[in-house]
């Protein structure tokens, strides 16, 4: 077991994939990120890094509380950290420390959390804010939720693109959509590509 962990770290350090760290373990967010990025990248939807998924993928999705996650963040080509729930400011700041190793790392921050503003005031990390209701870097407007479909407009840097998706979505799951879109934008996809990739996605097929 120890040999496998060591070999995983060696392979990771040589290959240097991008990692996406999220503080929410709901599989829907992993599936959304993989759905959007899957046509351009090989994405590993895993709860841990191991030899196989490190070799096979150039993007790994890892949980924020994974043991040793700081090593992978330090040695990744790019680290994207999504903080959707702020239990404590201290805990958030501890997580954000792993982003300071490289200038191209990104923090995705849900500014609907009451403590988000305090976190923003305490950090200098590159940040992209998301929100369903409030003004943010990446936000939603004209949200229409039906029993079996949802549509809304995405706003980013002066661009507005409509999104249509299947299924009934809860508010926190809409934040998952925004998080996945933010990851995709940071990795070079445009809003039209993202919109097309989400058309056939269902939260609960």
C-alpha cells in the first residue's frame, strides 16, 4: 500500500495533471465537471489519487478533505479549489493556503455564503466568484425551473449565453452547475461549448 502511494506521488510529480478540489462530495458536481470537460480532456472522477487514474487522466477531481491533498495541489500543473460551503473562515483559509504555490491557481468562491466576503478580504489568491442571486463574476439570471427541465442565462465578462438542461434542480445543485462552468472557463472552454455540453445532462438520469 505504501509503495503504491509513493509510486502514485512520483508519477503525479512527473506528469503534473491539473486537479480540481471541491468541498462538496455530491457525485453530481463530479459528473457535471466531467460532462463539460470530457470532450477536451481525460477527467478522473475519483475520491482519491492512485496510480491508474493518475496515468490515465490529465485532470483529477479530488475532495478537499482527502489525506495528502496538499501534496497534489503543490505538484499539479494547476489547482482549482471550489469552496461552496463555509463552515468556518479558518477552515477556508487553511484550504486556500494550498493555492499559493502557483500564480495560475484559482479559487472558486460561492459568495452567497455569509462568510465569503470575510474570506475575500483576507486573501490575495486569484478568485472567481459565483452566485445564483447576487452579483458575481459568474452568475445566473432569468432562472426558470419546471418539473422536468431548467433554463437560465449565464453572465460572464459581459457575455450572456442561455443554458437549457433536463431535470429538476435544487438551489445547491445550481451552484454545482456554476462551479463546473467556472472550472471549464478557467481551462479554456467558451460559454457556447459549455452550453452545448450541458444540453443532455441529467442530475438524476
